C-alpha cells in the first residue's frame, strides 16, 4: 500500500468528517461489491469507462472531469480486456469496529482502489495513445510512400515530356537549319546571278560607251578634218580671191593710169596754156575723185566678206539695218568696230560687231587701198 504522501494527485481527497466518512465508506463498499459482481463476465470498454466515471463522480466530480480520457481514434482495433482487480476480502460479519480505526481502514481501501483504477485508466490511455501514434506513423508512412510513388511517376512523366520536348526542339532546330541553309543557298544564287547580270550590263555599257566614244572621236576627227579642209579651202579661196582682187585692182589702177596718161597726152597735144591749166584742173579733179573715198561697190564687197562670219541663230522680226563705224590700219586690219546706228535689236547689233572682229581685215578697194574710216550697213535678209 503506498504512503499517503505518495498518492497520485488525481486521487480523491480524504473526507473531513466522520459521519461523512462512514457514509462514503459504505457507499464505496457497495459500489465495489457491485463492481466485483459485474466483472464476473468480461465487461466492454465502454462499460468500464462508465464504472470508472461513477466511481470518481461519487467523491470528486472536478477531479474526475479533469482526467476524462480523450475520444478514441476512429475504428480502433479491439484491445485485450484488462485484468480484473483482485477481489477484496469478503466482509466478516462482526460487531461494528470502534469508530477510530474503521474510517482509516476504509480510507486506505478507497485510496488503493482509486490508484488501481487510475493506473488502469492510464494504461488504457497509454495503449490508446501508442496505438494512435502507431496508426499515425503507419498513415504517414503510407502517405509518404504514396507521395514518393506519385512524385516518381510525375518525375518520370516530366522526364518523358522533357525528352519528347527536346526531341521535338531538336527536330525543329534541324528543320530550321535546313530551311535557313536552303534560303542562304537561294540567296547566294540570286546574288551571284544579280552580280553576273550587273557585270554583264556594266561590260555592255562600257563597250557601248567605248563604241560611242570611238564614233564621237571619229566624227570629231572627221569634222575637224572637214573644218580644216573647209578652212583651208576658204583660206585658199580667199587668197585666190584676194589675188584676183589685187590683180583686178592693179588692172583697174593700170587702166586708170593709162586713162590718165591718155588724157594727159590729149591735153598736151592742144599746146595752149589755157588748155594746160584746164587739164591740170581736170587732173586735180581726177585726183580728187580718186582720193575722195571708197568706190561705189566697196560697201557691197565688205558686206560679202563679213556676212559669212555673222552667227545669229534666232529669227529676226523684219529686216532692221545696223550701221557700224569701222576704223582700219593701212594694211586693212580692223582696229575698231562700233555701232553708229542701232537696228533696234541688240542681239543683231552684237552679232554684226563680232563678225567684223572675226573678219579681222577688210578687202582693198579698186585703187588697192583700204579706207581708214567708213560706215557700213548690215541687214539680216540682205
């Protein structure tokens, strides 16, 4: 029997009054006898819980409520029935014991029974707790295995999907590279064809330009040769014309001199002084006629010399006359040419002046001389 100080904290408190102690002792004995009779057959777990609740509720309801076991786990496996407590000694019919020792013995029996019931209850709770923990462990292990299998399946599925994806990406990449290669080859062919075409066109253009240049050079040479020939021909003709003019002038001069000599001879034949004076006057008159200015046809002769050098492509309205004053050196070289009377068309006036400068020299008159100062008129349609 454990000491009173070593009692469990859940043991019912000891009664304080004797009358109350006796009544509680009798009630406890009655309950114990009923419990012993009830334990002849194996009681159910629920019945044992009810008996234990009734035992604690008779003495300390608050303590019993504090040690009420938790609800059992769902569908627990049946546990072996706990061993019944040893039966107490049968009561001996005897005269009532003295008041002092009886409560003490009863209190010790109550404590012992309460400790047995508490230990039994703790053992059941411990078994239930261990069972619940075992079931929880098994459940966790089951869940862990299921999760591991699920994770493994998902991992295998993911790996399979990854492999298929990599395979598809590899095939797609190969197809893309093939298309890019074909496109690159196609582009290179197109570029080569364009380059060949450009080079061919360039060569053809160069050949064409070369041929055109050769033709232009040939035409330029031919033109230059023609111009040179024309110029030489014109110079030759001008020279021949000048020679003819000189011959004509010389012939005219000779004729004039012969005529003067003839006239002088005729005048000398008369023999009179008056006649001689009159002849001298004629001579003077003749000399004045000879040296008084250009001949009547000299202006037309100068115009014929200058007009081929007039360059005036524009059409002229009407037939205006531009008069130019020309000064020359003794050899006929033109020293100046200025407009003395405008035609009203400045372009025509300038064209005439340019033509005179281009002519450079004026022809000689019938007397073999060139007037030093004269005015010549030019019309576009003359």
